[in-house]
C-alpha cells in the first residue's frame, strides 16, 4: 500500500467491493456488475475503465454521487434507470421509468425479426418502387425492438426497404421510443402511434408512410405476459417498472390473446407475428393460437437457456 492511499477503501476497487457487498445484501443477483456500472456512471467512464483503474482514488464528488446511486440501487431501482441507459442489441438505449427496461432475452426477437424481414427482401426480386416491408412493434416501450430492427437492417443496407411503426398505449413510453429512434438516427424509417394494440392504426395517414392500408408483413410484440398473481411477489426491481408493461392478467396471456384476435385483419396473407412469451407459456401460447387463429401455423422457439421464449405465428397465404 502506498502512503496516502489510506486503507485502500476509497479507491475505485475498494468502493466497488464495499458497494457490491451491500447490493448483494440488498438482494441484487448481479451485485458486482451493478457496483461497477454505477461506479463508471459516477466517474463518467465505462466499466472497462473501472476495472482497469481499480487502484485509483475516487474524487470526493464522484464518491458522493456513487453513494447516492448505491442507495437507490439498494432500494431496488434498476441500474438502467439510475444510469439512464441500457445496452440492447449493441445499442445504448435511453431507459427510464417511462418504460420497461429492455431485457437481453428480447434480443432474440430482434434477431428473428431481422431474419424474417431479410428473407422477405431477398426471396424474390424487388422492383425499384416496391412497397416497403411493413413492420409493427406493438407495445414498443423504450422502442428497443423497433430501433434495434431498423439499426440492424441499416448495417446491412436494407433499411430503405422497410417501414416500422412503433405503437404504445403509453404516451410516456412512446416519447421515450421516439427519443431512442432519433438518437440512433433511424426515425426516418419509422412512425409512432399511440394506441391500444392496433387500435386506430391506419385510420390516419400517420402510420403507414403512404403505403396505404393498415396491414403488416411482420408484427413484433413484447407485450405484458407476467401473471397478475406473480406481480405481487416480483423482485424489488420490477416494483420500479410500469406495471402496465408487465401485467398480463390471470394467466399472463390476456393482452396477447387480444392481439391474436386482431391478427386476421392486421397481418397480410403470409405475414408473421413474433411474440415474446414467458418461460412457462410455451404450451399455453400454442393453445391460445389454436383457439384464436385456428389453422395458422404456430411454433415456439427456446432461448439460450433452453426455455420457451418466442412464439411465431403465421397467417396462411390462402
Ligand atoms: N421478461 C420480463 C420479466 O420477466 C417480462 C416482460 C413482459 O411482461 N413482457 O421481468
């Protein structure tokens, strides 16, 4: 220990170690990561810097800011809300209490949507003036799915051939989604619509980029699917997130069933809906599809942990 460094506790690594113990105690399942991210936020550096500069002293103002962040995190506030940002599909998205924090499991839906759109763009020759592939993200929240899909297609030089409508019932969430679209430079390929599921879509000129009609080729939706019963016992984290984005009714599928009912008038023949589901809803979603869109092919894909996560339902061509 060098003279003047005290007992090492006021160094970056020292404060992170103390904080991660406190956060573990408070019930965080990612205590060290939380502490490192919050330290980075206090110092204005990234997590790599926090790890690389463990032996550096933390200036008093940053230490005070860090302490404030740790107290908030101890109370259960998501790290994403404290930092105001969350990494999703390689993008730094703005995140705050206006919408659910984007989850890593939702990245699978983005990948699937991008693959689906790319298939549509490459499966047959497209004439120069062809209508764009029309995509809708129902219940967009932070805009994570919509913004990540357009961003990924832009990297592949395919974004000019798509149009994505982002819908949310919450005006607050929609404002956040717009901020994210603008921040990532993809708002030119998007429209924003406030409404319940598909309600009001296409009634005005707002959503469809002059393409006419209110039907879509690809529907993406990470709707609320947590059961009302589970909401009460949710981890402290979720207490900070909008319950509107989580509560899916008694079996969690209330909102998704309402969406399924609207698909026949909202999906073009051959169109596909990709729906995020809970890890225990693999069988119930297939039953719901059989009941609400009978005869439509439906399947469920597992996530990296092998749990059901993504339902795919397709409107037959005829
Ligand atoms: N995956 C989220 C959670 O379990 C739920 C998201 C949702 O309801 N769409 O916290």
